C-alpha cells in the first residue's frame, strides 16, 4: 500500500511486471525500442523436424543398425584377465548371498517350528 502512495506522490507509474521492476523493458525502450536479435519469429515446432527425418521402415532400420555399430566401436572392452577377475568376484559374491539367505531361512524355519510346536 505504501508503494502505491509513494509512486502516486512522485508521479511515476508503478512497474507492473518483474521485467519492468528489474528495468529491462525500460532500458530496451529508452534506446529506441531495439529488439533482441533473433526475435520476431515463431519458434519452430518439433513436429516439423521429426517428420522430415522419417523415411521408409528399411531406411530407419539401417540407420539404427549403423548407429548401434558406431556406439559399439566406442566401447572399451575388458581384457581377458579383467574378465576372469570380474567373473570370480561375481561368483564369490553370489555364493556368499546364497549361503546368507540359506542360513537365515533355516534360522527362521527353526524359530517358527519352536514357536508353533511342530
């Protein structure tokens, strides 16, 4: 409320938008109303470019396969020794998890048998 009274007393209009309050519109209008380069035209829609890239089914499939092969060439494949190490680590971890689940299952089965008197 006090802002409105202050602006009425000083004879200035109160800024109506955040851009006005930051002074962006007033700066653009003070230099002759210049517009940011590249403005003044509509933003192209995504649908326009998507329909231009579509081709026949076989052309799209061939392009997909070429891109897959190109990506696979970028992959750094592990050496034989790395692969053996990774395989051993996975097998040890899986064996440990199997033993843990078996032990917990046996423990809970004994607990339930004692609790309900089987």
